[in-house]
C-alpha cells in the first residue's frame, strides 16, 4: 500500500467532514433567513449574521473542494505506475505478489496495489581469469580440480518473475548471487564430473585438443534443467579450462609417452625399409656379378684382372701406370 493511497484516504475523510459541515450550514441559513423574514426587528443584524453564515459555508465549500481535489490527485498517483523499458512489472496487493505482471510503460492498478519493477533484460554473468581471478573451480573426472572460464547470458521470464520476486524479496542482486551463481556452479560440477583431460589428447599426434563447443552445449543443457522455466538461458560459452599443476604434469608425461611411441614406430618402419633395400640388393650382388664388375674396372684402370679371378673383389689402384 503506497503512501499516496494512505494520504488520499486521510484527505478524503477530511473532505467528507468538510462536506458535512457545509451541508449543516444550509439548515442554519434557512432558519436565520426565516427568522429575519418573520420579524423585521433588528433586521440589519440578522442579515449580517446570515451573511457570516453564508461566508463560513462558502469557506467550508472551498476547503472541501481543495481537500477532495488533493485526495483525487493522490489517488490517481497511487493507481498509476511506470515500468522502465526491459523490465517486468510485478503487481502486489498489500505487499504480496498477485501473480499479475505488466510490461514496460504506464499501467493503472487498484489504489491498494503497487507495481514493483523487476529487471527482465538479458544479464551476462562472467567467470573469467586464472585461478583465484574469477574462473569457476570444479572437480573433474580424474578427481583433480580445474578452473573453468565461462560466460552465461540469462533472462528472467515474464511468467517466472512473480515467483522469483517473492522468493528473493524483490532483490535482483540476491537472485543473481544466491540462485543464478549457485545453479551455474552446480551445473559446471555436473558437466565436468566426467571430464578427463587425458582423453583430449590425440593418440596419433600427441596434441591436446579442447572441445569448447561440446562443453558449452552440455553446460547449456544442464543450466536449462537447473533454472527451470523461471529463467531463460540465452547463451553459454566455455572458453578455457585451467588444470592444476599435477594434472598438467600428467598431461605432459602422457604426451611424452605418445611422442616416444611415435619415435619407436618410425624407427621400426625405417628398419623394415632398410631390410627391404638390403634384400633387394642381395638379389643382384651375386659373386659372378661382382667378379665381372671387378674385371671391368681393372681393364679400365689398365691392370691385369688376376685378383678378380681369385674372387677377392679388390682392385688396387696404383698411383702411376
């Protein structure tokens, strides 16, 4: 109940009293007029008295109009409320939400009702930064801890506004901290309860990947369950996950193992290739081929091929012929 309504009631009662007083003077004036008409004795004094009565009556009439006008003006102020743009108007009756809501603009209500505006614009809750600087700490699937950078955009629905207004006593900051932040933390805990950073490492390349789109989608789904129909989830972004030192060490060790495995696999492939080359060469480098090649080179150098015929395969190149 607004103070304007209370004051208009008080002024209304005062105006009613003035009106009754104004009406009471009618009888007194009629009596005085009749007495003056019946008896002409001291008529001037009686006429003066009648004029005084009329003047007093007119004064009550003027005061009645003033107080009635003020009461009506205050009653109009008590019945009209302006709701800012992007807000929802919560209609309350004697302080309790009636379940009725209004949009932005000027709205009439009963004088004993009030319209409290509740922010219905899109809100952005950011948890960004490194450890201790704003990110949300969660327990991940490996039982280690991680710090998640996330941005959540949300909006109070028109249907859910009266309940949230009543539950959080009309305090929007109270709603944001004690409901939105708490439910966001619960949703993060649920999403990251199965998250294992080692599973994000590519076994073939050893590179660590980050599927932020999937984590964002999973968190959005979980938030919709946590918020219910009273709050609309507009968008969700999981931009980065900070791991604790032990987890980072485990990731590095795992990547080293993958790298060593790749090196051993490559060495094995090289050995197989080298053996294949040797086997191919062994098919052509027969004793007869080597002997013929030795004779051919001896002739080119101008030496007797005797050593070649001994199957030594050695040709001594002299410094002079």
